[in-house]
């Protein structure tokens, strides 16, 4: 069974990607942010009001909560349970693999 696709909306920066919830776990704490799966723009939450500026020398986006790479081994696309723990479930769209 394939996990559902969880996203906020199409990316307002590039127009090509989806703004998806990315989480990382550090020191037993769940950190969450929104990451475009195409251009890697980052926001602090699903309102997409506060976009995070990337450092010019950064090779990859960093978590606004802990500063680690959003592509590190401690980070992944959020599942529904993690979205609920962040309190963001009412701000996302969930598409099952069958709906595609």
C-alpha cells in the first residue's frame, strides 16, 4: 500500500512543485516546516506567510526549527500522524495513491 500524498498547495514561488510538510526529529522533538518538492522553498508553517531565506552558500534547505538539513537522515516527508501532532491537519490536503 502506498502512503498518501500530503500537501498544502501548489508552490507560489515556482508554480511547479507542491508545498509539502517536511519533519525532522532532534533530541526527541518533532520539528515541522513546509518545503516545495520542486524548488525547495521553505516556510515555517502551512499558512505560507513566513518564507525562510536560504543561506547563499547552503547546498540544501535547512529546518527552521533546528537548523539541520531537511534532506538529512533525521528528516522525511510527514505522515498523517505527524501532521496531526504538529496541529496542521486542517491546513493540508491528503490524496490517496488511488486518486493520484
